[in-house]
């Protein structure tokens, strides 16, 4: 009777010791563009390294209908979120400037690569 319990405890401790020491930060974004061809954030090198989720919204009408709380007034628009826990995301960037969104995501990718080393 003691052997199965001891074996179970041993396996439990072994599993706990094998957990990764670094859990990477995850980000998601909403990209609002006039045409699907204009969506470019998914083309950022190594974006999958930090990406939890993404959505491309075509047209300002669809964006204001789907996301009225963000008061999107023009295209292109970029909203970046940081995953902060179970079912919670915090907006960390809202911009109409593509380069600003790309720069932020590239910085986050670089930060995660450095943490993983």
C-alpha cells in the first residue's frame, strides 16, 4: 500500500521539478484596416513567439460595430493587449500609427527572446 503512494508522490515531485522556469508573456492585437491586403502585423518576424491571439477587422464600420468601447475613428488602427491572467487582457497600446505598433511588438519579441536565454 505504501509503494503506490510513494511512487505517486515521487512522480508528482518529479513533474513539478520539470516545469519551465520562465513562462513567456503573451500578447494579442486587433488590426483595423481598409482591405485585408493592408494587414501586416502578422508578418513581423517571430511574432508567434509572443502571440496569443490576433484579429484583423476590415473596415471602420465593422470595427465600430464590433468594438464600440474603443472609439475607433479611422483606419488603420492598432490595439495591442497583454495577457495578464485567466481570461483577462490589458490594453497596452491604441494607435493609428503602424510603425508604433510594429515597434512595440518587436520590442516585446526581443524582450522574450532575452528572457528565454
